[in-house]
């Protein structure tokens, strides 16, 4: 068996096209959806991520505004900006680019964002909503994985899912989202004993550990769906995921490449969440007038 490669760019294109149409419909009613991005310090990776987010917004007609702060800015100053953005009717999504400098209380900053504009889905309210199955904004990376599974019509209900990685931004929300879809979910992490004993049971294996070559062919069931969220830069400059792509490809039914797999979906789902936020925040009477 040679796995079908799930093309993240193709799925992302489809989602962005839908977003573009929804933005156009909002603009026709006089509403310009907008995203505010806050970046503190000059972390080069963060600069690249923010530039990509701005580009994706522009592509679908979203207005994005970037607010830049020096690395030594007091956290209260950033929180004051967030409160003014919460009250700004032209802003429908607020995103704080992580990581923040060490003097920041990250949780307090994230909780300052209105839950109604929390398009990254990191506010406690939206995290709690994930547990209950009614979050407003699912976090972008696992949401992107869910869209990829839907795009390929891969059933989730009743499937054995193993998620490798238990972070707050990928592993944990991924597990909750697939459990909500009635999968049987197991979460593994760095302290898991005998990882292979668990991964071999997976019908769907989602890997987000940040460890190149963590998943080898002998750890994967024949016919499994393998989603590689990992992004690792090797000493020779190559970008790879957490899965031995060439080896596992010979055994899996579907596999995502790195780059070109989950990566393009993360930014796309941010755009999607911002459009959805704008639709939610439009007063009903304004829609009725249109
Ligand atoms: P993290 O460092 O916060 O969490 C990593 C998780 O993996 C932890 O739960 C840890 O216990 C687990 N882990 C580490 N080594 C392990 C091992 N040997 N066996 C089993 N579990 C192990 O990382 P994160 O922020 O969740 O990101 C994970 C990876 O996904 C990184 O490579 C990151 O770059 C990538 N990522 C990609 C996207 C995307 O858009 N494709 C988005 C976010 C993160």
C-alpha cells in the first residue's frame, strides 16, 4: 500500500475561497471584517508568522492591522491595547503572537482578549467550550487537521485515534475535538512508556511532538491515516515533520507531507475564525436591513 498524500495547499485553497465569498457578502452589507495582530519583540520566526497571517488576510479581503511593541514593553501596556480593541467595532478578531517576552503573564494577556474576538481559541472560555463541545473558536492547527480529514471524507466516528503530543495548542485540543466526533482517543506525550505499543493501534495517528523521525513504519498500522503536525529544521537546513515520511508512506492509507501538509491550514483557519467572528458580531438589525 502506498498512501495518498493529503495536499494541505489544496484544502487551504478551498477553505480560503469560501472565506473570500463570505467576506464579499459582509462587505456588500457595509461590514469590513478586521483582524488585529499584536507582536511584542523581534523574534524572527514570529515576524515570519505575522507576515504570513497578514498576507492570508489580504488574500481573502480581510483588513489586518499589526500592532508592534518593543520587547521591554510592560505587559499592562499591551493589555490596555487589547481592552481598546475589545471595544472597537471594526475589530472582529484579536491575536497575540506567541511567544511573549519573559516578563509577560501570558495567561493574563490571553484572558484579556474578549472571548467573542478570541480567534486563536486560547482564552479559557474557548478552551472550556472545547471540553463541552461548544467552543466559539476551535484552535487553528487542530481545526485545520479536522478540515483535512473532512476534505478527504475520512470517518472519525468509532475510530481509534492516537495523538502524540499533549500541548495546549495542538495535542490536547486535537484530542478533545476528535473525541467530540466520537473517536476513541488516546493521548501520548514525552513520559509515555513504549509509544509504539499505542501508536500501532491507531486508525488515525496525529503526531505533534516536534521530534524528527519519531514515528517509524513499524509503529504504524497498515492502512492508518497519518497526520504529521511537526515542523523541524534539520542541521542541513531541510524542513521535516515528526514522521519518517518515505517509510510510513509505504504502509499508511493517507499521509500529510511536511512542508505542504498541516502548515498551510493553520493560517487558513485563523482567517476562517475571523470571518466567522465578523458574521457573529454583526447586529441582527444590520443583516435585516441588507
Ligand atoms: P510543545 O513542545 O509545546 O509540545 C510537544 C508535545 O510533544 C509535549 O506534550 C511533549 O510531551 C510531547 N513529546 C515530546 N517528545 C516526545 C516523544 N519523544 N514522544 C512522545 N511525545 C513527545 O510543541 P507544540 O507547540 O505542540 O508543537 C509540536 C510540533 O508541532 C512542533 O514541531 C511545532 O513546530 C509543530 N507545530 C506545527 C504547526 C503547524 O501549523 N503545522 C502549528 C503548531 C505547532
